[in-house]
């Protein structure tokens, strides 16, 4: 089959046809690579959102411990409880949940060990809630030394 002559295209010799096929193939490969990159980025963004949401839920399970620490401080002249027992919590693992293996008080701080059904990338790692006073209110700083900052919820960054 002969191609129509065009002043914009060189004559359709076998070499030109091969070159056109190669150019089309390169364009398709580049387009596929770009699409794959977009899909991988989207998957990565979704993974980070999911992990952050799981960590947030894990932190929320310690709300009762936050109250116990604040109440201890009020009742004991401004001191922070040393451990769970001192704060009035009956067990070392006073908190557990879908994404938490345990939580414990260490010198007023609440250390949450992530586990359960949480993403394996952060399973066994820790979130630390550190109390501080804002006038007479007990507030909490959230942080972690063993979880990448981009995986932490905004309240912990």
C-alpha cells in the first residue's frame, strides 16, 4: 500500500517507515511510564493517608489515659504520674485497640505501641504523648522517634 505524498513528510521509504514505527513505539513507552508513575504516586499517597488515619485512631484510644494523667496532676500538687498504677490504671496495657498493642505511662508521658491490624510498616513502633501546661490546661505534644515524619498525622509533625 502506498502512502500519499505530503510536502511535510519525507517519502515513505522502508527506512522512514521503520523510523516512524520506532518513534511511535518510544512515544507509547514514555506514555506508559508516565501513567505508571502517576499510578504509583497515587498508591503511595493513599498508603500514607491510610497509615496516618490508623495512627490517629491509635492515639485516640489513649484519651482515657490522658484524663488519668491530668487528674493525677491535679490531685498530687502538680506532679506527673510515674506509671500506669500511679495514675490509677489497673494494668500495664490499659489501652488496646484495633491498631494498638499497648500503652503505658512513663514519667507522665504516654507511650503507645502500635500493633494489631495496623499497617506492618509501623507495627511495633511508638507514639509518645508528652504532657505540658498551657496556663492551667494540660496539653499534649505528640511525636515519634521511630516513625518517619511523613507517616505521622499532622498533629504529630
